């Protein structure tokens, strides 16, 4: 069982926290898409075979998938800001290693280190949950969640411009510079979260999950090269199934698991993660199809004959629209909830791909498709962390969002493999060169539409929430925010913590525990010993208080929808309080 402690009084987050954390997410996305403009040239640049060159991309994917849930859990235990800085620092080292080599093996090592930065997304979301007031949290998490698309969209034209006019190693120097800048801004503007999960790091669980993910993702990403029916591919899939099942059994028995599978099995978490895979599939299809369509020569009869830079500029609105969708998401989610917002986002994505089937004849049409898809993906991506945060305890925010980010990565991996196979099997041969066909592009769009349909079905199974409580923006002004916080107080417990002499105890920790023994909230008392704790739902709870120099105190209380006053006297033994 995992509980939360508060190592120090919470610090008020400054106005720069959200943009700094979002910038960290954008830097991570830039690193992910860094080599897209030079993918076709990698075999020549690294003096190796095309099948070997693909490991430069695969290594980053694998390390990112492994690092994301692990760094999230480490952040819960030892500090999210600390792990965020560590993730970015490893990325900087990896970028510098790659910048200084043209050897395949060394490049793979550098790219593997860069993949560790993927943990920055769930860590940033966790920091926001721990520090931001509720009226700012919805739009902030939306921006952080969308940053992976924003950075990817903006990086394409920038990386294309650099690759076209300078040595390709400059891409890695640029990534290292952005990483150093992000670390500096984080040190200056982002305080450490006071929230800590009690327990130890599950090393064996981390090894098991890492092994299972590598065994799963390797055949997904390399299956087209090895053959989907080859013994290697099928053997790795079978091995991944065995390892992940054994890992799951071990995690269920662990006292401090890396991933709390019981929490993950809750409908709100399970269906959100499954829908995340489908959103990841849909997001990556457009990134694979439109740049190729734009750069194919007009002599093919359907190619648009644009340069690498222009192609990147035409796809850039995808990321820009995702960024500008964050405040729209906050308003929609405030009114209808993140579940409904996810459904709206998926419907917009379906419209984008459906309309995109007929919008492939001019560069401006690809821009329209990018804008529509960016709006839908932005809404969907923004909803995912809100759904996760609303369904898990604060002590598991980093690990839970890390797992959700992993699900999106698995979706993009599946998308890359399936679309790559479709484009290869539908390509036409021209002078010994395989050229993607319009038929292949349209089939890819239909695959994305099918993934959206599955995601929509999964979203419909998400439990309905009466109103967003902890994660969403419901107030449109400072006055409304104050009124809303007052309303929230009326739905929770309040009271004072007193010492042996009857004097109020400042900075005492008060924890709200639900009937399952899980932490449902935590706070520290003010200078007058007062505390306020909102409740996630009506029912029976235990209020536990402790402070330095005083004995612990636990009192049971039932909340029935109205304000309940519970006084915690640290000089008395625990007793039941009827409320």
C-alpha cells in the first residue's frame, strides 16, 4: 500500500511554472522528431545498412518506453522536480554523444540516453497537480499533455531547415542546448513538490517491466524487417506475454509495487489507458503520411512536389493547433467533464481523417487537415491526464501518468509498424525505388479512422463523473474561483488539531483515508491549527493527524454531502467520531 507524506509545507507556484514545464515537454518532443527529416539518409550518413540504421530510432523508442513509468515512480518517491532535471540531464548527455559521432553503435547509445527524457511529461503533470490551485490545473495539464504534439509539429520544419543547410550533427547540438536551457529554467522557476509516496523503489518490478516492454516493442518496430510470421518475431511476442504476466503476478503481491495494478484495473484508469493507445495510433498516422505526400514529386501524378522545409511548415499547424486547444479544453471540460471532452476530441479526429481522404490534392488542403486533426488530438490528449489524475491517489500521480504516457507510445509504435507495412505493400516500383501510392496513403487514413472508432467505443465505457473536482477548471474569474473553493469546503471536513495543552498545533499533517485504506487527501494545518480537506465522494473515512513532538491521532468520520467539523486532539487516543 502506498501513502503520501508531505516533507515540507507546500510552496506557491509562480506564474512561470506552467510555461517552464510545458517547455520541457516541447524539448522532449523535439528530441523525438529530431531525425525525421534525415531518416532516408541515415544509412549513408552512418555507413551502414538500412535495417541497421533503423535502430537509431528504435533505441530511443525502447528507452523512452522503459524510462517513462520508472521515472514517474521515482518522482513519486524522491521528488518529481529532481527526476525531471535528471531526465533532461541524461537527454543532454545523449545528444552530445550523438553530436560527436558518425558511428552506428555510438549513435545508438546516444539515442538511447535521449529516450530517457520521455519521463518529463508525466513528471511535469505530477508537479502541476501537487502545486497548482485547482482553477489553473485543468488548462495547465492540457498544455503539458499536448506539448509532445506541439514540439513534434514545430520541430519538423526547424529540423528540416537545419538539416538542409548545415551538417546534420547540428541537430543534436541544438537539442542539447534546448535541454540545458530547460534545466536552467526548471531550477529557477519550478519548486520541488512537497508530496512524497512512502515505500521503496520496486527494483525487481522495474526490471520485469523493462524486459517485458522491450520484448513487446522490438517485434512491433522490427516486424516488417524480420517478417511478421518469422520465428524471431513470434518468439519475442510470446516471450513478452510470459514476462508481462509473471511481472503482473509479482506486482500484485508486492507491498510497494512499481505500478499498482489494482488501481490500474479501475474502469476509469483502464479504459483511459486503452483509449490512449488508439489516440497514439491516430496521432502518428498524419505525421507519417502528409510529409511523404508533400515531398513526392509531381511527376507521380499525386505528389505535391514540395521541399523538405515547406512540407514541415505544412504539417506544423498540427502542433500549433494542439497548443491553442488547451484553453478551449479547459472550458469544455469545466462544463462537461474530461470524459465528454475526450469523446468530442475523438469525433473531431474522425472528421479530420474522413475529410482528409478527399483533401490530398494541394498543399493548402494538407494544412486544413493538419488544423482539424490538431484540434481533435489536442482535446483528446488534454483529457487523458485529467481522467488519470481524477482516478488515482496523489501518491501515484507520477507512476500513473507515466503508464498513460507509455500507452500513447505503444500506440505510436503500433501506428508506425502498421502504416509502414501498408505503405511498403502498396508501393509501386519506379527505377528500382519503392514509391508510396495514393492508395496506401488513403488506407493509412482509414486505419487511423478505425483506431478512432475503437477509442470512441472505449471512451463510452468510462464512468461518468458528476463534476470535475480536483483537476478541472470551473471558474472563469478570480471571484468565481474563490466562490468555488468555498463551495468545495462545504463538501469536505474541517476542524483544528490540538496538542496536549489544548493549544492549536501548526504544521501538523492531516491525512484523509478512505474505507479501502487508501489516501484520499492530505494537507497541513495553518498557524491556528486549522485544516480543510475536500472529499472525493460521500462515505466513511478516517482522519489521521500527526505532528513532531505529539502522538498520532486517528478518528473515523462519515461524510454525507455537507460540511463536517472534526477536531483532532493529539493528547487523546484515537476514537470514533460520529458525523
